[in-house]
C-alpha cells in the first residue's frame, strides 16, 4: 500500500508545552512539531523562530504574554524554511534578523518553498490565508551578531556555525546561562530533514562548532528540551549519527553505480531501527536521500523543491 504523501495524513493536534528554562528564557515544544522560543531583555523581547502562519504564531504569543508583556524588538529566524518564518507578521518586531544567506535563499526560492512545505505539512499551515507574503529579514549578518540584553542579563549571541541544514542556519546562544537555541542543526529525538542540506559539512565542522559551545541546555529544531552536558552532547551526536549513516549508505550505493531507489532502500533499512519511530522519519527520508544523491553527484547547491518535484520524488521512492 502506498504511503500518504509526506505529512498530509498527520492531522492530529500535538500537545504544546511551554517551559521556562531560566528567568526570562522560554521554549515551546510540541511533540516533534517545530520548536520556538523567546528571551527577555531588560525592557524588550527577542523571539526565536516564527512558526508557519500568523494565526499559529498568535497562539504562541498569547501563551508567552502570560509571562511577559515586553515589546518584541528582535525576531530571529534560524533559516528560511516556510514553517519557521511565515508567521513573522504576528510578532510586530522592530527588526527581523537572519543570516545573509537566508535572505538570499528567500529571494531565490522562498515562493517555491512556501508551496512545497504547506503541501507537505498542511496541519502546520493553520489558516494559511493569514500569511501576508514572504518574510524578509531587515537585519542580516555573516558570522556573528551580539544583542546586549541590558541590566545583568548578559548577551545573546547569534552565530553562524557553517553550512548544515541549509546554507544559512544560525544558532542563538546565551553564554552566561549555557542555553542554546540550535534551530534545525540539532534535533532531539526527531528525524532530520536534509533536503536542502550540506551533509558532509553538517556532520563535520558545523556540528563540531555547535558542540564546542558546551551548552548545558539545548532547544533543538524539534523534540524535547535537552538538559545536562551529557544529554546535550548525545543529542548532537545523535544528529551527527543520522547524517553519517546516510553518507555511508547512500554513498556506498552511489559509488558502486546503483540507483537512487536502491540508495533510499539502503538508507531506510539502516536508519529505521534507531530513528524510524521518531516524528517525520518517513516524511523526510525521500527528500533527504534525493538531496544527498545530488550532492554526491557534484550538485553543490540544493535543487529547488517545488510542489511538483516533491510529488515526483515521493512517488519514485515512497510510492
């Protein structure tokens, strides 16, 4: 029996959990749905990620407002994917901050990604008509940006760790509190989406830089908040492990002249015992393998995903 396309059949609501990680530091997780967070400055807020639609974002903001009424000065976007950014208009932020590559990717492929992601994950596109258009960063940087939170709250450091989940992923780091918002560079017990990734960079130097921060609390792109140095390191290595298995399995089939379908089957067989029960595993893997196959074939930058290409790859590998 053919599997339902991507997450089109995943329509059940997920339970959301708002956690106060430290004084003025918040995270909202939702059983494998995209995570979101916020950090209080002395007299302002920094929000991290925007969810898929303004309607979805307004629900998060209503919960956040139970804890703080400070105005939102910065909305930080870890990368360009639609389910992370298209809710931005709900925040009314003074500045929308992202990596310079994220701005370029929105210009290059934002429209196609919007149609692709809403087709793959219709449940996340709550009240899709509320999206006014593409989200455009108003402040960009290349390597590092520091936000002084004021008073004795220290700094929030926005940092580029290298190519990984996309060309432009950034993390948000509270060094005094050892709390890291890692975006989709790290997943805690959720499968990886690598359809726009640079697998070798991500599995190597990029995750090395994330690990070198030595966070004691980590909020990944999906999954529960990870607490304690050992657990944080394990989440990073679990992410690295997924990538390495993909590189080994898909790379082996590619090297011997096999087919994309054979590569998908090899990766699925190797990953499913450890990762197959985690959220969006079946959804992600065809797109993951397709991108890695391209990368191994010398396609340096990811091919743009369209709604039509999504269906073509899905039918070829999961149909």
